[in-house]
């Protein structure tokens, strides 16, 4: 199966549409959530599985106990949004992440990227940030899981590991002095991506979870990159004992991908685009509900606006019902 590249599902919108979506999902009078969530993640500013979308000039809170962060300002002792985006809250600090912006990462983030250049002892990787991230030769696993210092012979074979155009999943491990991200793929769960489809959504829509590697019930694997790059692929073994370390850098896709697997990959991809088009947080749970909601529609009809809206609405309702 050839890897396919798709343009971003969520298109640039004006503040009026963002305000409309905010009202549609019931965020007009939503209170800010206090404290951490049960899943261990910090508050996103809302008590809902979807987003608290605000527009420029919109009052976020009247509570003077909150401090303003990026994307906000104080007016008449109220915290007001200065951009159209998603409310984010960490303790008493409130900030707004613009819906359409470059990825701003943190150490430990799981990202999906594309190799743009092979340089001396390093690869440059597009991660939708302000500049390309850096993957050092010393930060990868060698074929076969061999643990040793990288030699000159390894540098000569760099294109046999990753070459221009390859898609990789990696983790942010540090920042360089110029602000570029330093990545690593030392774990076998990271590395080259095959057997799937590449999808782009705004980074603000990808929900931070305990794990960003998910195997759905429909037999499809999803990697949710926090940089807004998502990889949907046929199922591969997640048990490290089952992974063939000799094939980690292979460019060949699986030969046993069935037409049903291909349809499932395409259907999950369309569900993710539908959720992004409605400005809804993307995680494995809501993707599963969106997939179930999409089964009543033909695959070729899933790009129609009314069907995308119906799938996203039904998935959101199912998540709300699950939470009681």
C-alpha cells in the first residue's frame, strides 16, 4: 500500500465561524475547570470532551484569582482572549492556543514528522514547527538493536536508515540553543512509518494523553502526534518481543494488507478529518465513536459536509453519554 499524503482537514476560518462552533458545542457560558483531570492530564479549561473555543475580545473569566498567559490580556479586571483559539489552563494560569499556528513542543512530546534533509550526522525533520527539528545519528537505534557507539561507517549509511521523504515517529528529548527540537527514536516503538496514511490537523486539537499509540477495535493503529501530524495504519505488533528489529528501517509495506484493511484506514482518516472540521478534541475514544457512527455511510460519501457534521455530532454525543 502506498503512503498517501493529504492536505489539512481543518481550513483557515474567520472568527465568526469559530464563534459559531463555540456556541454549537455549548461553550458560551462554560466555567473553567479547577484542578487536574482523572486521567492525570492538566485542565484544558473546559469540563467537556470537546473544545472551549474563544474569539478575539471574548471574556474568558471574571475571576481575578486567575493569571493571564499567552493569547490573553486584562481588561476591567477580566481575562480576555486576544486571539481565536482554545483555552488552556495550568493551575491558575490561563492562556489561549491559536487554532491555526505552528507547533510549540515540550520535552517528552510524541511527534510525527517527515525527513526533509540528510546532513552530517543528523537528519532534519519537518514537525510543523517554526523550524525543522533535528534527529542526531547518535539518537537512533541501529538495525538489530545493537548497542554501540556510532562509527564513520554508520554515517556513510545514513540514507539506509532514513532518507528524504520518510515519515518517522519520534520523541522530543531536548531543545537546541536556537530553539530547534532535538528528537530521538531510541525505543523500538519509534522509528520509520509504513503501511498507512498521513493526516494533518491543527496541533491544538490533538489531546495530550498518557499514550499516543492506539490500536482501535476496527484493526487500525493510530499515532496521534502532538504536532498535529497523525498516522493511521494497518495493525502492527506492539509487543517489543514480536517486532523484527532487522526490518525497522525497511521501506517495504506489508504484503497482506486486505481491501477491508485499506477501507478501515480510509474510514478512520475521514473520521479524524470530520472531527477536526468541527473543532473537536481528537483522542482514541472519540475516534472509535466516530468510526462506529460512520459505518452507516458509504466511504465515498464521508467527505460531504453534512455527513462529516453528523458523524462528529454523534461521536460527541456518545462521549457525553459515556461520561454520564
